[in-house]
């Protein structure tokens, strides 16, 4: 009987070490990926070309978003696939390139890279840096919760617009529900809105 308890205790300890090791591995992988994304972004800024963050990546950084009021800087990846969203906010390729005339849709996970969107306020400024180094300021003009079953994002605009999208509610335990948190920001020039 004592031998069985020792074996069970040993098995539980091995399982605990394995789970902790796997968690540490995922955490380290996520941190290292951010370093690689930042490095790829810096290389893209230097020469204006796509640079994959790691050799097998199917994406490259296309822009950087800076939220001064939130103290956040995020590299935006090309292509809003599930794999890309795991590493950072990603641009929906059916929308215009960030900074161009029209609506650029950028998605991010509500529990990681876009978790801070729950704290942004109307009137906050966002700085967009394009791959060519160009800087554009945007102002948050609308924040809303939408249901994907009966709404859509209109992609036409007469000026550059950012549509930042995350699943909602931010504290939900289940993922993939129908609600989305939508933050709309329009380009501003020297504090004046471009309409």
C-alpha cells in the first residue's frame, strides 16, 4: 500500500513538473517571438522590404501602432490568420493597408495584445508608423460593441481610418462568441481631424 502511494506521488510530481515546463516554454516562446518581430520591423524600416521574423513565418511586419496614453507599442503583422494573431495584432488583407485612404481593419486577441483596448477612451491618439517610416496620427472617434451576425465594418472612407477589432467581452471564459469590440480612429493632422 505504501509503495502505491509513493508511485502516485511521484507520478503527480512528474506531471506537475511537465506542466510547469510546458507553461514556461510557451511563455519564453511568446517573449522571444516579440523580440524577433521587433527585429524584423527594424530591418523593414531600414530597407522598406518585407522581413519575416523567423524563417518559416508566413507573415511579416507591415506597420507599428503606438498608443501613448496606454504606453503600448505593437507591431502589426500582414494577414489576420489564427497563427499570426497568436503573435500580435494582424491586418485583414481584404482591407486597405494601414495609413492608406479607406478603412484598415486590424484584429487582435482580447486577452493578450488587444486586452488594453478595454481601457482606451474617445479622443485618445494613436501613432501609426508605416514600413516606409512615415508617421500618421489617428484619433479614436468611436468605440462600440457589435454583433458579427448582424453587422459589418464598412471599408469605404474618404480618409485613412483604423478599425481595431477584438472579441468581446474581454473577461469571457469562452472564445469565439459573436460580439466584437470595435475601436474606430480617424487620421488627424496637427490636432485637426481629416474628414
